């Protein structure tokens, strides 16, 4: 039986014109070993750098002890907080959305094309391992805003899979002035879709989804409006 690696996944959400909401699904390249060709939420395995001193010094909005309590005291405080960091890093790596703020607490402004291009270059360097996420934060004067991702639930890949993950799922609203990448190194394309609509397409030929993605969709499909969703999970 393969050991389950710790991982974090972020369900990115945005309000819809009719008062409801949409979620972002990304399709993995078919050649990927784990769930290749399937629609998933951005996420991945936790790295040691996600809970290094360099990165944790660049975190705000949640303490290590509070993170440990939220995760049921299953991890040491630093590793617990690293679950939140990993979600933020993976979201940036896969779709270019950055849940960070400046020293003064201001949100990231990405309307400037020059700044967007610089961040994209550094995103690619992080993906290829040429730049560490902590180095990126320091060089740009940024802090991870851990209050922006809200813990949702916990799932472990069944034992019969050759690759297994012990995954924490989080919810986050799309920051203003940011637009997810339509494709990247780990994404063939992405789509904004209502949870119920995604579920209705599960058995379509070219819309493959598996649990626990379907479980997330089922839970969110029961919520009628963006206002209800935001109030229930205190989304920002």
C-alpha cells in the first residue's frame, strides 16, 4: 500500500450574475501520472519549503497553533500552517492567482501589464524549481494572507490507488483584479462552472470527474447563493 502524501487543494469561487456562484475546475494533462485528463481543483503535495522559517515569516492571518487546532492536532504547528501555504502556492503555480498582500496589508494589484509579466516569469521559475516560493515572496515584498483560504474538509485517496494523497480542501474567493490562467504547465484548460452544472456533466464523454471532486461539488450545489456561501464560510 502506497503511503499517502500530505496535500492541499483550493476550490476557487466567484459570484455569478444571477446571485449564485461558480467554481474553477482545471483539466490535468492526460500524460500526468495522477488523474491525468480529469477535471480537478488546483492543488498538490506539501513541500518542506511550505513550512520553512523563510516562508512562515511571510504569513499572516492565521497562527500556527490555530492551524494545528483546525486540522485536529494531527500535525506539528509548523506543518499544519504549511497546509495553508501549500494551497496558496499551488494556486499560484497552476492558475496564477496569488492570495497575498503587501507589507501595509493592501491587496495585490495585477492590472499593470509589466507587473503581470514579471509575476508570470517568476511563477514559471517556481514551477521549474529555479525559484523558491519564499524567495519570490521576499523579492516582491509580499505576505501570504492565510485568512483568505477557509478550511473545508479532509479526504484520503483509497488504498488501492498506486499514488495516494492525504488532502485538505480549502475554499477561497477570487481576488479582485486577478484572472486565472486558462492553461499552464499542469493545466490543459480551465473552466468556470456552477457546481450543479458540473455534476450534470459527470457522465459526459469529455468531462471526467472523480471523487472527492464530485463530493465537493455535491456539497456546494446545495448552497443557493453567493451571499449564503460567503456568510457560511466567511469568504473575503
